[in-house]
C-alpha cells in the first residue's frame, strides 16, 4: 500500500527501542511487534475512512 509505504519511516522511528549489547553499549533496534501493530492501526484507520 502506498500510504503504509509513505509512513514506514515514521513508523520505524516510533517503534525504535534502545537495547544494550553484552558490553553495555546502547544499540537502537526496531521493535517488530510494535511496528506491525502501528502498521495495522494505520491500515484499519485507512479502511474506516469515509469517502462520502
């Protein structure tokens, strides 16, 4: 979907979490579950949009 693709960067930024490696250094990582939930909410909102 074009709209989902348009917002993919924003969704990835919203779903980025900081995890720490074995040495204790922070590492940003996309939370895939959260990313999918945000995409699903966007798709549901698009489908519920009234065009009339």
